[in-house]
C-alpha cells in the first residue's frame, strides 16, 4: 500500500473503529424513512433547435438515520433521478446522468451510507452528488439549466463534475465553522489503479460568510495526471448575496490539451421581496484548441411559497448555443 493510500485511509479507519467500539444502547432508534423529491418542468428553447418540453429536475427518494449508540449514527439515502428518462437529449442539451447512460434510463443519483461519529463521518457512497461541487461552487450554481459544471455538455465552463460515483469519504468534525473533507473515487476497476481520483477540501461556513479551497488529482482514460485546484467564496448581505469561484486545471502530461485551462465565475443574487428573487451570473474559461467560452445568465423567480416557484431563465454564450428556459418547480 502506498503512502498516499495509507494517509487517506487512516482517518477513515480511526473513525470507524471508534464508532464500533462505543458502548451500545439497549435499543437503537430509527428516524425515518422520510420520502421527498422535486419536480421542475417547463420549456427549453435552445438556439437552432426546436422548442421542447423539458424536465430540468425530476427526482424522488427516501432516507433516514439510525441512532445505534451515543457514538454512532448511521444515515442512509437512496434517490432516483427521472429527468433523463423524460427528456430527449442531443448534443445541444444535457440532463442529469446523460454522460453515463442512454436516453430513457432512470438514473440512481444517490445511494450512500454515512457512519457519523464524534470523530468525523465515514461515507460509503456508490452514487452521490459531488460534495466538492456543492460546497466550493455553490455560490455560482444558482440556475435551473445553465449550471456550468463538467457534465453539462456544451454548457460546461468548469472541469469539476457535479455527480460522483464509487466515493469513499471522510469528513472531520466542525471546528469554528471549519471542516476538512477527503475522498477517493474508484471509478475504473480495470486499470490497476485502486484510487482513480484523490481529493480534499477545507471549507468554512458560518454566519454570512462561506468559502472553500480544494485540490483534486484525476487519473482517467486519456488523462494520466490532471490536477485541479478550486477556490469559492460567498457572502450573504441579507437582501443581496455575492459569490465567486476560480478553477485551475493542470494537465501535467499535456499542457496544450483541452483539459489544461483556467475558469472562473461570479454571481449576484437579490431577494426583491418575499415573492420575487433574481440572479445574474457570468462565467468563462480559456480552453485550448479554440474551445474557450463564456456565458452570461440571468433568472427571475416568483415564489408562491417555500416549496413552489416559477422561473424564467435566459443565457448568452460566446461560442455555443444560447438558450431560454421557463417553468415551475415543486418540492415535496
């Protein structure tokens, strides 16, 4: 076992051993299962493509927590995404899961078990939304369709993916708003490389300020040694929220390739009233091979209540297709 693997697994093993050795309660307690989901549907109009009825989000699942003893709680989540089974996707559009499946398939978005202890949280996650994306890029990921992550087809501004698979993770306890999360991904079982992705991030989230700094090393077919460093920050002034993110991709095997680039984005959101909110964002990258791009996106939302809202979103891209999206979102 390499030094890198030992350093990665040591905190995970320590947390698990501490949890298992804790004194067992006479009876465990189960909170759940709870059922929840979101359906966001409407119309999507991409330049040079026919108008289409579109499921921007369609997912439902269940989860719960077992309290085993004073030192161990076990959380489970199972969520299915139906958007790809609903939409008709082509090279001009994207939908969750389309990067790994055919049209018409139901996509398992989340399948995970978390062992939560006083010493941190061990995550066994065959499928899970990327915590790296969710924490570091959160302040610019505020739109319904134009989300910019690495799995959004022609809309991709950043290299970071939003969905992960085969994730073994450890999250430290929080100290004064700070937390460290480390993870390894075993995405390829046939390449004689146990850990295909190694990643870590330090995040802060307390009061109106949040920020995160993370680094990822990726080995995948066609890229043997990609390093990605990301920094994101946001501040909530109450009525107005500001956010930004910077991403540096260093392909150490081919600095002239499309995977070696910088990208950044900024966003401003405002709560105009209890019923209306707006966001305006700008993002760009400097990809090689004339694949650079930038995007300007705006959205207006009308909130009927905390679970239901209508929206109108429009975007302009420098090198790829502009789009307009409108619809209604319902959560339950």
